[in-house]
């Protein structure tokens, strides 16, 4: 599958409050980006809880997420390389409920 997203564009586009790797979740519909989410510390919880990228992207997309595809990946801070990202159980549930029909792990897709 051709990924209709310029990943380079996102490598510098991340919050400073995330230390190790930046998780991204991009929602695509008809090959167009409709929402981008990344992991963030969820204040005011003392920086211990994070908002997951998938959850953030779904919140931004709202009802438009129905029937869409989600692309997930991580960008490592130390060398800006792309790494695999698997949605956690909670996010998987939220994605199913929102109507996401397919999830693509960018790293796996690139290394096929
Ligand atoms: Zn999650």
C-alpha cells in the first residue's frame, strides 16, 4: 500500500513533554489525512498518565473516524528513526467503537 502521508513532515512535529519516543496516530479517509494525534502527558496528573496518540486522533476526528483507516508509528527521539507501534487494548477498543476499519503499522508496512 502506498502511504499517502509525508512522514518526514511529522518528525519535528511533536510535543516537548514526551521523552523517549513520539507515538503518532494518523486517521486517513479516502487517502486524505483527517486527523493527527500524538502521545502527550495529561496534566494535571503529575505527568504520569499520558493521552495516547490513537485516543487523541479519534477525539479530533469525531464522527469522521467511521469507516476510516488508522496509521500508527513511533519516532525515536535519539535517532528519529521510525519504530513499530501497537495500539494498546484500550485504544483498540476506542478505535473499534469509533468505526476504524483498518490499522496499519507503518514500520511493518515499510519492512514488508
Ligand atoms: Zn493506547
